[in-house]
């Protein structure tokens, strides 16, 4: 009887030792399986902080990153920074990938590898309804704002070849809207799906269309030659095919739906 109890005791100890052992190896494994996502949390509904409900960065990109992480076996943590510093932070290894509604431009491709695009949108110009600005010609002699380092900044330089206006930049997108509301800016170039949210919250704002307004679509940036790019491409493809992407788009872009999903 005593022997039995002792035996049981020993096997219990062994069990504990084993589980302790395996759990510690698990946690070190998990550490390798973590990826830091760099983003610029100033861009609803792609990524933003819902200040009424905490400090966490939420949005389409955050959800998509987590879903892709689930499929590729990585836990994702999110790091917020200015949009303009994202690619440099990726290169220096401060973050493992960048997801920020960011398009794979030729310039950016020199410094990072991108997945296939996952979401496409157009650019328009946000103006105050009272300004009387109806067409791009109307911004002649006026002040237009864009986010530093964005394709909207590039777009603005192209527009300047057609119509003469003063170009101003800000690091964060909400500040651009703020400058229209305070009367310092007459227009802001913005992705239409992003401006939509600001229009809903600011009755005084509207958008006008700009020429050649299509964008190449948002993609995920990884370090050059990273093996993660193809892994995430596979996961993206799976999500586009099995309808998970449709669901996320419907959740964050209220029904904007799959025409916006980049093929
Ligand atoms: N789509 C634009 C670009 O690729 C702007 C993205 C801005 N993103 C942000 N999170 N602020 O340049």
C-alpha cells in the first residue's frame, strides 16, 4: 500500500516536472513566434484608437494582422508611430512588418518587400462645404494639406503641375482635418474610405473628386528577402478565397464590400 502511494507520488512529481519543462520550452518558442506590427494609428477604419474604449489600436489592419498571424502561427503585437517613420523602423528591425493602409510604391519597394495588395481605394479631396470649392481648379491659390510620406503627398505634387496651390504637410491625419476646421487648410487629399468617417463626424465637410484618383491598394511590408512575405501572401490568398476577407471588409467598411478587395 505504502509502495503504491509512493509510486503515485513519484509519478505525480514526474508529471509536474514534465509539464514545467514543456511549458518553459513552449514559452521560449512563443517568443520566436511573435511579430511586431508597425502602424500609424491615425487612420480609421484601418487603424486607430477608439479612445472611449481604451488605448488599444483597433481597425481593419489590426484584425487582418491577427487573422493572418493565426494562420501563419505568429502572435501579433502592435506598435504605433508616425507614418513617415514606418519603413525606416522596419529596416532597422524595430518592427517586423508594417501594415498601415500602405501602398507598395516603387520607392518603398526599394527598401521593403510587399505582399499582394489586400484592399483598394480612391483618393479625393476633403473640403469645407462653405468654401465653395467644387473642382480641383477651385483650389488655385489655396492651401492643401497631406500626410507626410504618403502617396497623397506625391499626388499633391502632381496636381501642382495642373493647378497652382500651396502644399502643407502634417504627421497625423486627424491634424489635417483639424486644420480645415480651423480654416488654415482649404483642402486635404485623403483616401475616400478614410474621409468617409471624418465626413460622418463633421457635418461641415464634403469631398470633391480629383483626376486619376485610383490607388494601387494597401499591402503588407516586410524586410527585404524575408521569408514571411510569401507565408503571409498564402494566408492572404486563403482569406480572399474563403470569404474571411469579405467579412472583415464588411465589418470595418460597412458593406463597402468585395469590390474593394484587391484581387
Ligand atoms: N495609402 C496611403 C499611402 O500608402 C496613405 C496611408 C496612410 N496610413 C496611415 N496609417 N496613416 O501612402
